C-alpha cells in the first residue's frame, strides 16, 4: 500500500499539486490591480449617473464585494489556458432609495447593465482589456488571456445599507482593523473606497441581481459563502483543498463545461470525511460522493432550504460526470494499492486524472504504514440516496 498525500499537499513544496494549481503572487497582484481600477472608475461613474441615468432621487455611492472563489480561497489556475481563465468575482451593489422588493423596476436593470458596460469601455481601451457583452448575468472584463473579472450587478434598499451600518457601529478605524485581520487583507480591500467587510454583508437583506434582459433575480452570495465557511470550520482546511483538487480535475477533463465549482463544493461536503494527513484518501472519498450525487438533483438546505437544484447538467452530462468521477475514485484507490516498487506506476495513474501538474517525484510517494491507516477516521456507510422526483 502507498501513501500519496505528499503528491497533493506537502507544505511549502512548490512541486506539490496544491502549490502547482495555486494562483501565483504575480497573478494575484495583476487581478487586484485590475479590480481596484474598475472599482475606482465605477465608484465615481455610478455616483454621478445615479440621478442622471438611473433616475434615482439623489446621488448614491455603490458598494463592492469580492465573492466567489477568491472569497472561499478555492481559486486555481486553469489546466487548459487558454481557453480556461482565472475568475475574480467582484459584486457591484447599488443602494436604491425607492425600492419595491416584490416588484423591482424592470427598466432600471437594463439601464444599470448598459451604463456599467458603456462606462467601462473607455477604461478597457486604455488598459488594453476586452469587454465581451455576452454574459446574461454579469458584466465581464477580460484583462488577460488567463483571467477575467466578472461584475454581477446588485441592488438593495438604501435603508438596509444604513440599518446594517448603524447596527454594526462601523466606523472607519474599526473597518481598517477588521480588514487587516481578515481575508480582505490578502484581497487588498478598502472600506473607505466602498469595499465593505464580510460582517457587513452577513447582515444585508433583500438583495436582487440585475440580468441583461432587464429581469431582477433575488440573490444573496453570502448564503453560499457562509455555508462553505461553516463546512470548513466543521471539517478543517482539508475540505477546501479537496474542493480545489476536484476543480483541477474538472478543468483537466473538460475544456469547457462540466460540474460547476459550487456543485463540486456541495457534493464534496455532503458526506465529507476527514483523513488526517491523507489528502489522497479524503479525495478518493469525495470522488465517490461526486460519482453518486452528480447523477441526480443536488440541493442544499444550508444554502437556500433546498430551493435550487445546483446540478445544471443535462442527463447525458450527468452520466459522463459520474463516469469520470468513478474513474478518479478508482485511479486513486488502485494507485494506493500498489507496492513501493511500483511507485512510478502510482504517479502515472494519478497524472492520468490531473495531468503533469502532479509532480513526477517518487520521493513524494511512501509506504503506507498501519499507523497511518489507523489515523484515518472511521468511515460511516451511508445508505444509497434515492434521487428526487420533483423539478426545480
């Protein structure tokens, strides 16, 4: 039996898979620079346009929020670049003075979308960026062949913004202290420039997202963020790493499409079992969960009381994803079952699932001792899941 853990995670070893798929510091800085330029450009532009273009009673300043994979700490480099790109999800939130939650203004959504794109055209020309106007749910700025910034556009009642800020007694000094001590520091966020700390968003309500066609969709990104952070608190950072491995596996096998990142996170967490010091075993078990759950609907009570089916794959795509997840599970299991003399074969089996970013370093593959096997948590056998029969 073999221990493959160090192929995946080995501290600061730059050859280990976890490091190989991580964004470089130069890439993070380039994304932050672009994010900040967009923020500064839109902050003044939207404030001026809030009355002249969007028809609001008074000028308001937008708020901004980094969300998605950079917030969850699951962002990875694509396996096939191009066309795969690193994504920074940067929400733009507009405090609206007059807002009917049950019937948000249809025309305003289109104006909001059109203004943000038109405003960014000049900035994109100056920076050499591209502004493809194709995504129905966000404004996208492509800053390089390997990266883009998505700008989902939100609105919420201004009174909610005020109420939350007052309840938190959020003064400028406290915001700076919080930001320095949280994940926001690595994202280079600044509350004085409209990037509010995580506690602020946890209290916000009645958020709607604008779509290109003029529709407003009730949407709260905080639900997914809070749910995932709670799961990491429950299971440890190994869950976060396994989700990153699954995303890298997806990117290696699907140039485009495949299970979404959020879907992979939900499936991995549904019956995650910690395996201390054994990311290979934890990943094998997560692959087995994906193999099973991806065949049917995937809902999560902790996010939205099971309202949404997060599995957007069609029947054929679901079967393919299940087949490939089964191959991943089998490859890891068979590689672990090999003898020490066959370490090279074990590495090749894992590389077939993840590509050459898995290091071809036999020193990272060691014999699996009985003590290490016992250190893995006992596994609970779960009865087969019967797929849901209702649509969603």
